[in-house]
C-alpha cells in the first residue's frame, strides 16, 4: 500500500458536518476519518495537514468570544498530541456588511497551496495526495503537481441545485484532479469518536 498525505480544509469539513448532522455538528475522530478515506483509495495515510483559523477575537473580547476561543484552544491542543497531524492556522476576519457581521477565514488556502507545492520536495516518494475541499483556488497547484507526477484525489461534496447552494464545487476543480469522490454522512459515521 503506497503512502499518501491528506490535506484537509477544516472550514469546508465543519460546514459539511453540520449539514449532515441536520444543524448539529457531527462528532467524529479526525484521524480515523482521514485514514479511512485514504484506505478507500488503497493508500496509507502518512500525514494529515489540517487548515483552520482561530475564532475571531475583538480588541476587548466578549464573554462569548472568549468561551469560543477557549474551546478552540482545547480542541487544537488535543489534536496536536497526535504526531500524524500538522495544524496550519490562518486568521478569522470580521466584516460588517449591511449592518450584520460576517466572518471569513484569511490565509488558510494560501497555507494549503504552499504545502501542496512543496510536497514533491519534502515527500518525494508520495505519488498520490488527497485533498478534502471544494475551492477552485487549488486548481493551478493541482495542475502543477500533475506535471510533477503527483496525482490528486479530491474528496468533496456539492449539490446540483444551483450555484448559490451552500455546497458548490467548481467544474474546473473536478476536471483538474485525477479522481474525485463525493463525501457522505457514512464517512463521518465510520470515524465515530470513542467516548473513552
């Protein structure tokens, strides 16, 4: 079984988990989840790269902001104990649009692109990688990796309803990869958290 690397967009996965959980986030083991997806492709997961951003904190954080950040820190600390995972953090930006606050991650995709592009140098034996995402920003790097004989397997999710759906994956992204697979709730269920 050949080794692979798994590159995971936490924002996308979080949104999908909540969707499959009918408004509640599914509880699952991230390492088992990534390893199961690799195994489905007859690959062995050597390393997981997890791309995320800490919750927004204002200059004088509210109680809610502080609580959310404490939970995030606890989650990251626990996740960091597993040597197979490398956590890459961007930042969370707050924008006020039409009188309402909206939050978006910044720098997260750039961190993933850097790691993807350095794969052939840092991991020369890796010939297939797995990306869990839906963003067309990765198309150029995927095409470059293909030229370097590194094939990309994409795990994603989309709905065919319309382009304004909360799950929309670019046709360009689908066309750029060696293979793509639709994620399902079963993929999360197979990696259930062990309560101990």
